[in-house]
C-alpha cells in the first residue's frame, strides 16, 4: 500500500528515544521529511546515523524543551517561516509516578504545561497552515490510563484525560478542511520509560524488575510488551493519506491490555 507520505513534512516531538524516535524513523522510511525535536538533539543525531544512508538526509534534529515556552514558540515560528508542516506528532516524557492525592497544585500546573498545554500551543501555530493547504494530521501520544486509569500514575491519568478532550474537540473544528486529529494509546511498549516505571514499581513492592514485568504480562492478552516499531507503524498509518477518513479517534496499541470494549 502506498501511504502517500512521500514529500510530506512532519514535526515529531520527544524524538530522541522511545516512541517518538520510532515514529520519526517510521515516517522517514515512508519518504517524509522529518523535523525531530527533543531537549537533546545530539541523541537524535546519534540514532539518525543508524538509518539507511538515503533516509538520513530526510531528518533534521532540533532542540525543543516543552518546559520552556520561549523554546517552543521559537520552534513553531521557525517551522511556520519555513512553510509549515503537514504532520504534527505531539509526544513528550511522562510524569513521575505517584498516587493522585500526593501531588500539589504546583505539580499539576508544571506537568500539565509540559505534557499538554505546549502541544496546544504548537498546534495553534501549525494547524492554521494545514487548514489553508487542506491537508493535515495531528497525532498525540496518550496512554491507556485515559481509558482505564493506571494505579500509581495519578498525574498521567488526570492530565491525559484533558488531552483527550482537546484532541476530540479540535478534530471536530478542523475536519472539513482535510485535517485529521487522532490519539495513539500505548499499552505497555518497551522503552526506557517503561523500564523506569517497572524499576520504580519493583522498588515500591520489594520485587525485581523482571518480577514486575512478569506481573504486567498477566494483564496483556498478547503476553508480551509491544515494540516501539509496532507502535510507530500505527502512528505512520494514521499520519498517512490512507487514514483520511479517520478523525477524532483513539487507536489502542496495547496487545489487548485495555479491558473495556
Ligand atoms: N512506553 C509506553 O508503553 C507508554 C505507555 C503509556 C504512555 N506512554 C507515554 O508516551 C510518551 C512517550 O513514551 P516513551 O516510552 O517513548 O518515553 P521516553 O522513553 O521517556 O521518551 C520521552 C521522550 O520525550 C522527550 N522529552 C522529555 N521531556 C521533554 C521536554 N521537557 N521537552 C521536550 N522533549 C522532552 C525525551 O527526550 P529528551 O530527554 O532528549 O528531551 C524523549 O525523547 C510519554 O509521555 C509516556 O508517558 C508511554
């Protein structure tokens, strides 16, 4: 299937490792030009060297710190000045674990800023150009906690619910202009973040990290963690021409983990 991504341009946030890296690499493999951003662009440049030589020139690394408003506005203005992007992939680091009752209002504001409102800010700069050009894709990486709250991830569950409301509302506002807005819902995809969360759970419960992983697998019908590339395949499809009539959706990439229908 030709995904129709050749010649499209994408901005992928949180692209130095994990899910963002896999999505950026997946878009390159389909012929897109990728602006890959994170706080450590040198990490992006390091993994770019592993791409096939003809794809390496399609990817440019940018510095962006979602905690720093000026950095995000500068990135957005530069992208708009250079003609905008067809695809925006909202992705960032996850918040620290903890029971929902343990966080202060300062915690909520700080993490909402990094995990949510900076995405909204970037979209406010980049979506108008997509609407003018009558083609665009906005993808946001969420979490299974949106559909089935994850114990011990209070900040994540709370903030990502707000992103789900934003994504669905935006999808309705821009659908008639050929811009689709969707969320990707990872279950347990094997990245550094997952290793850190399993490590924290092991410490909390007096287990080894392998014990925690085995315990997690009991809740996953596929009986394994997902690979970042499997997650990226779903993202690349949603970003593609072929997904033109899918909008306002939340696509689970979870090996069946979320229990609801
Ligand atoms: N993996 C899973 O199974 C899973 C499940 C549910 C939800 N999620 C969520 O999906 C997202 C990505 O997950 P992941 O596993 O790929 O996480 P990860 O391995 O921790 O990667 C996070 C990425 O975000 C970047 N980042 C972190 N803070 C940033 C900031 N302030 N500004 C700009 N970039 C920043 C990091 O790069 P730099 O350090 O270079 O900035 C890195 O590229 C996270 O929000 C996570 O909570 C993941």
